[in-house]
C-alpha cells in the first residue's frame, strides 16, 4: 500500500478508534456492566485529589478500541502492520490486564504488582527484537551490543516508564493529554520516515485517547485506572524504543527528552521517599500535581469564579512537562541529538522541576 492510498484510511483509523472509545466510555459510565464494588474508585488514599465515587476502568474502552480497529483493519482494509508493532500491542494488553486486575480487586500489594510487571516484561524482552540498540552514547552502545545488557537496560527503562505514568495519573486529563501530545510528536517523526505501520498505531492511539478524554476532562466521569495508565506507559515506552531502532534522526536521547517529566517524577519521588524514610512503594500526596492542585485551591480567583482545580492542574502540569521538550525537539528536528547537549538539557530541566516543586511545596506548607 503506497502512501497516497494509505492517506485515505487515516481518517478511518482516527475516527474509528475515537468513536469506539467514546461509545464504550459512555457505556461503562452509564451501565453497570461491571458491578460498582469492582469498578468504582472510592476516593480512598492520601494521593487522591478528586471528589465523589468515579469508575476507574477507563483503560478498558481504550484497549477494546485498539483491538477492534486492528481486527477491522486485518479483515477489511488489510493494511499490513509491522510484526514488531503487533507484538508490542499483544504485550501491552498483557500489562493492561495486570493493572486492570488491581482496578477490580484494589488490594494487590505494590511489591507484588511490581514483581509481576518485572517478570512479564523480562520474559517478553528475551523473545523480543524490540531492545534498545541505539542511544547515541558510545560507551552505552558498546555495552548493549551484548544482548543481556540490552535486556537489562530496556527492562529498566520500561518498568520505570510504567511506574512513572502510573504516578502521573492523578488529575483529570493529565496523563491522557500527555499521551496524546507525545503521540503527536512521535507521529511527526513517523511521517518523516514514511513508516506506515507506525503511523497507523499512533493514529489509533490518538483516536482512542481522545475518545476517553471527552469523559475525563474537564469533568472526570471515568478514570484510566492502573490498567489504563500501564497501557499508555507500555505503548509509549515500547514504541519509542521501536522508533530509536528504526527511524533516522531518532535515538533514545530523543525518547528521554520526550519523557523527561515522567522520568523526573519517578526519580524525584524515590529520592524524596527515601529521604523522609517512608516506604518507596506507598502512595502519597506529595507529587508535583497534588502540590499544584493544593496551591490552586488556595487562590481567591479560583474560588470566586468557581473553577475546578483538578482539570486546571492537568493542563498546568502538561505545559510544564511538554513545552520545553517540544521546543527543544523542534529546534533539533533535522539533527541527531548528541549526548553532551542532551545532558545539558536534562540538567536544566531536572533543576527547574525541582526548584518549582520545592518552591510550591514551601508555599503549600505555610
């Protein structure tokens, strides 16, 4: 299928995934297909910033939308999808199921979940060709020529991304808008490389997330849940690795720039919890989005104009998380990212995020 013919199907992939996700999200909100005792988030836990009892099974319509569109494609359009991307989708569904079980049971210890994610990812990577092969950092590239080290590096990055996206999922639209925006950036690279399979996957992802977003922002009628956040995390991480191995002018430094905010959120949270001697795996209300939400609630302007702090927090965090990265990638779009300039960028952004966090934390504590 040439690009001209493929262009005629882009609208189908986008609108098809959007309307399936939209319809299923509405159905799950309105109907008790899954009993409330399993599907409802009862707002228990210090990390919660929403009010009311909201269903946390929003990952399910996104995944079903994904599967449905690819089944339709296979039996009607017959647009051949790269096998590596198909295997990524199967793996993402497995990871989604792990998170979705927690959404239903709500009582699986974080350590057990982490161990399950670790074992599942490790098994998949040993049989997968989707290992990190190109970082554009010479000594790292020399080390990962040995497969076991490539598996270890890839495993570390993927598990970190899964936990980082799960931590981000705390305000209306926060992770969903982040996933859509990152997918659009990735789509620009895919179009430049004319990778039709990658374009298809990203278009379907964008459509599915938009369909869910209608009921998640500004009003949160349904939440992603652990299953949804894991699904977004695994799709983004694995597809970014695929891109670093298959696209020109794209390596893991590009991926790290795109994902720099979730990386900071995870690293900073681990250090913060170690510093205050709390358990690393236990949730808390000290993430940047919860601190920003608390500060927004204190503003008279917000109170006087009856503005909901939750969806506003999602927008503010996405601006902080994505604006510097997208600006940097646009500036370097036609060039390979080098290790030194990327280190400067990471250092500046990590410092900026930390200073903003500490400043807002101090205001909130006063």
